């Protein structure tokens, strides 16, 4: 009986995370449309807010095509696994209230492990198809992971060092009692944003997909329900990465008068900060063209990674001064 209740409870929150990710996709598409002088989603729901959900349903109803030589089992299991892992990781982030759905000591390290495994599954997906475009896309994303994962982890480490904790809930409480960590480590926040864009394959770091070069990269052979779940997992990953930025650097859902409204006030402030992060990512995506793969790798290894190590050193010094 307890297992059934837990399953229903988890399924309910997974649906909520899915809808929040659809809303964030709609916001991002509207931002990009405005920057590029387009209308964006319009007809499905009020001002097109249901368009991401309509796209998901449309893909779910389309035919699945299995290229000769592809691994059907992997291509069927991996997208479901990606959605499940990402939704599970979101349960550790206090989005709806100061208390997350799940929490235990050092859960931040656990989430980093899940986040890294998502990239590995994407690489496997590219090589599970025999096409050259999917193989090249997987290889490109593998090179990208090696580049952005180090500064991404170091930017997260800066927040953990300042809060003296690797538990997300404790880091948020630390900022509620003092001040947002972004005030002490703005460089760490900027590095985390840049790494997040690379992690979620947003322009200008979408070299693993690059429609104009490799026709979609590792996704080129995907269709139907598989593609629907892959895109849903990407939306959930954007929600996860943006929520981590809010929790680790912007103080979670705490803000002026947030305690007056209880859990509702916390959620409102969290969503406002989440919107700010998505707005920043959307603006960067809309105004910067895609980099070449050599430019991306050079940028991360020559500039971003050394700056991330420098940020950690500054963080340790600041922590010693604050006591």
C-alpha cells in the first residue's frame, strides 16, 4: 500500500515538473520570437501557452522509424530513463516550498552525478544509430561535456564552499539568513550560466545538434514517441539547471515578504527568479550565433575553466574572511 501511495505521489509531482518545463519552453520561445521579430507560439491556448504540450502530443502520435542497424532497445529505454532521472533530481530542489520533496546530506553531489549521466546517455543515443550525422553529433557532444563539466562543477563548488554545505536545502537557508551568494561570487554565477547553456545545448553551444551542419546531430534519426520523450527530457534538464542556478546563487524562493504568504510566496519568488534566469539564457541565445566546435573548446579550456578555478580560490579567501 505504501509503495502504491509513493508511486502516485511521485507521478503527481513528475506531471507538475513536466508542466512547469512546458511553461518555461513557451517563455523561452516567446523571448526568442520577440528578439527575432517573430510572433512565436500563438494559437494553442491563451497566447500559445499550450503549444509545447501540443507539440509533445503531436510527436507522441507520429510514426516511429527504426533505421537499419540501430539499437531499438537502447533508443526506447534511454529517453524514458532520461525523463525519470531528471524528474527525480528535481525532487531535491526546493521549488514549491522551503522544504524539498526529497533531501539528504550531500544531495548536491548526487544531483551532479545524475546531471553528468544525462550527457553520457545522449552520447550513447548518438552511437546507437548508424548514421554519420548522429555519430558526429555524439562525438561533438562528448567533446563538449569534457569542456563544460569542469567549470560547471567548480561554479557549484563555490556556492557549496560559501555555505559550508553540499545539501541544497542548507545552501538555500544560508542565503535566506544572510544574502544571496551571487553578491559574493558573481563570476561563479556567470560561469554557471554559460556552462548551463552548453549543458542544455543552447545556442551558441549547440554544436552537438547544429541543424545547418549535421542536420540535428545525435537527434537526426529520432522520431515519434522517442523524440517526444527526448525533447521532454531536454525541457526538464533546462528546468533542473535553471532551478539549480536559482537555489545556489539567487537564494531560492526567499525574497521580500515571501514569508508573509507562506509556501505560495516562496513559489512566486522562485518562479520570478527562474524567469530571470530563462530570460538571460533566452537573450544570449537570441543575439549570439553558433560558435564553431574549435571556438567552443578553446573558449572553455583557455578562459572559462581557469576563471572557474580562480573563482574557487577567491571563494576560499572570502570564506576565511567571513569565518
